[in-house]
């Protein structure tokens, strides 16, 4: 009976993956091949250094590594440490609506705020922009349209003081290329343990830019944890 | 004379505390330190204001350890006045469960060493301390959680003058002899309790049934002595600077403390010539400057300094805990207070022919580079150190071979 249930579950998973792949979507959960525990993701599944010269830095192999997360029951996740990497070629996302989702976690010193964005997830073209952790006193987890990464800009959804460190926040962006808008949803747990949820619908793509109809590039910059990334046609 | 006077005053305060209670039937206010680790001198109680100070208990120079409980204050708001030199940067540790778990009251609750506390309505007993006290009972709870572990062996290193067992823990795979020997000690200075949580994290990972635990046990056998001044810990002594010298100045020809005498015999015998790594864990001072960081004291020997550099690079690279460690904080040999201090444990460990790294690790009480040091984050730092150690051992099989060749 147990085996049967396993087969059904496994079968469903295969069908789901097959369905997803058929639409040219992209899923990276860092828990299965081609990802390897304790190894860099550079050179794997389309991830590369944003600037090839960075490959020569002594700590380069460690800036984007799949590690067992000791604060998350040893589950594998992507650890970013002073990272600067990119991924292009998101397949043929033909539909007008595309959903992007991923999980982010940060670890920062409470009393030592910096004045920059410590972790940035940037989509190019940058009209629907950037998700970030702004490590300044007035910063926090947030998003902004232009992807310019200027401190103090963008919408802070969870202030720095309320962030639970080493706890994943799930971000979901539903892009509507027809309307040139996107919906943002963020869920997780606050520092005090209470549930956190944020939602904003119909956020306009940056109006100063030309209309876009695809995702070209993802950049991951800075320090933190990144997991369960998917890009899906809707 | 003054000491006796304040003791009597404290005693009087404990026994006949003013009955400023909310209802005539409520328990009278009582402040005491009559429990393991307890330490306080109550100078005066006037209305809702209590003046207190740490009891030096034989230590010559002023030190900052204190730990007391308050009973009969439920629903009241009391002000506790200390000298600011004995108050940490996140205020006092507060425990509502008789010292099992702790939280910092917070820097905002303290002004110049004085804090005010509103006792919750149902709180019959609240404990306060300069830190987050860790006693034998805490370690016993840890051992109870792991009592079924096949890798754990609990032994007695020796007995103290007061007849207490000095506990020693060995961890390793049964039936195999690991190539490396790793030992760690804490509480040579008995008041330095935050180091105990780091030690617990280290033990936890050495026992763990995960990749890190398996990796550690594959490469090393472990020996831990969690309370190098066992009597001092239970008595609530300061310990640091204890005359004629304290436990961490006792690694001399004729040690005066039972624990040190026993470890000086046990460690070389147990290590059996295997390459030895030795950590001695401390919390050297309450606050300010380098004392609000986690830092290692660099050994004088170039080889050992290099190994420490590698280990701390791994720690910096692979850490995942709430205390963000930076290896920039390493205190170079010959700088600050990192000198050839006679009689210190890590110096003695380094003098053993099979030691490949002997090092003192210094942790802050409440603030490490902006990160909150507490029981959880200190345990995580111990786990991070264990992970880095495992990486280090894995990367250096040649150190084991070299030592074996040297021994032949
Ligand atoms: Zn010490």
C-alpha cells in the first residue's frame, strides 16, 4: 500500500515535471542533479559568472555553492557569498503571463547596518526589476522596478528589524506582458515568529523603459540564500 | 569588615525583605542566590529599588559575574541598580523557567547599569544574570538528550576538592581508531558561561547523524571537559584571577587544581601520539572593543598559525549561524594580550609533541560584531566550528601521516 502510494506520488511528480518542461519552463530546486551538494553552481544548468574575470578570484568557487542548510534540517539550498552570477536562456516562454517564484533568506548583523543592498535578485530587461535585501537602517526586504540597485529606493515590504534571519521568504512575481504590469506576493515568518504576507497587484513595469515581452537574464548578487527557483508560463 | 556587613545586609534582605506586596496574602519579596551558580550581594532594598553587586567570592580584582533570583514580585515593577561596569551590552539575561532558558532584557531597558523590570502577573520566580548561566544541570540535560547515542561516552576526569565529579565526554565511532584527536575545554574561568553553549554546539555536531557528524567521527576522536573549574561553576564564583592564580594559569610543573592535574595526564595519554587539535573556550571580558567579537588567539608557531588561518578561513566561508564570524579579528601573536602567558592551557597543549593546533577561542557575552550572542546563536557557532573543523580534517590527511611517521 505504501509502495503504491509512492508510485502514485512519483508518477504525479513526473507528469508535473514533464508538463512543465513541455512549456519550456525552468525549475531549479538545487536538491537534485545536475546540482551537487557542496559544489559550485557555476557551469551547471546555465549559471555563470556575471563577469568572467571573477572566476580567477581565490574564493570564486565558494560564492555560489549548493550547501546543506544547517538551519533548515540540512536541506540543500544555494548559498551566495559575495556572489555575482547570471543565468540566461529561459527557454521559450511563449505565454503572455509568466510566474517567477523563489525563496530568499538572509543573515545579517543586527547592529551593523551597511549602506547598500546586501542581496539582489535582478531580472533583465529590468522593467519589472529587482527583489532585494537592503541592509541599511531604513532598509529591509523589498522590490523595485528599475533594477538600478540604489539604496533607499524601492518598496520595502518587511523592515530590517522585523526580518527573521535564516528563514526563507517566498517571493512570487506574476508578470503580465500584455498589461506590462506584475503582481508581487511575499510570504514567510517575522522575527517574532508571527506569519508574514505581502501582496501588491498590478505594479507597473518601469514606464521609462520600452515594453518587454520576455525574461532574458537573471542576476544574483550579494550574500544570502536562494532556493526553489521556478519560471513558469501561465 | 565591609564584606561581612554587606553579607549580613544581604542575608537580612533575603530573610526579612520588606513586604511591599500587592496583596496581604502574597509571598514576600525575596532576593537570593542560594542555588547552583548563584552570586549576588544585595546592598539595600528601598521601596521598589534594589541596589546590588556581584560577590567576588575570593577573587582579588573586581569582576562582573552575578546571578540571582527574585521571588514574590509577581505583578510588581522593580528597579535594580548595579554599577554599569557589571552590566552587559544587551542588559541582563532573564529567565522565567528557573534558569533553563534565557533572553536578554535588551539594551533599551538599561541605563548606566540600572534596569527596571515589570514582573509578569504569574511569575513566582524570575532569575537575572549578567549572562546566560550554564551549569552542570544544563549539561546533564544535553547528555540526557543524547543518552542513546552509540558515539557518546561519559566519564569522570577527576573529583574536585568539594567532592564533585569533573565530567569528561568522549565521542567517537565504536571499534575504530580515528586518525586525529580533538579536545576542547571550557570554564577554566568558571564565570565564562557563553563558551559552554559553543561547546554544546560542537558536541552536538560531533554526535550528529548527519554528513558533518559522520565526517567528524570518521577523522577524529573527541574529548571534552565542559567544566574545568567545576566547583567554581556550581558555587557561582568569578574564577578569573582567582588567587594565587586561576585555573588557566595552572598548567605549570605542580598544578594546584585537581582538574588541571588530571587533564595534564589524561590528554597526552588519550591522544596516543595522534595529531592533536586543542580548543580552549573563553569569554574574556564583558564588553567594549575586541571583547565584542569572536576571535582566536594566534599561536606563536608559524605552522600552527597557518593551520588556524586555514581553519578560520573555512569557518568564515562555511558558517551559517546567527553570529557572523570574521577572521580579521584573529589576535596576532605578540599583539594585545596574546603573548607567551605562563601556565595557560592552550600554551601547554601546544607544547605537546603531537599537537598540530592548540588555540584559545574568545567569544563575547552578548554582542559579536553586531550579532546577538545568546544560547542559540552560540550553539550555532559551535556547530559552524564543527563544520569547519570537519572540512579542515578532510583536507589534511597528510598531517596524520606525517605525525605517524614522526612517531616511528
Ligand atoms: Zn577566560
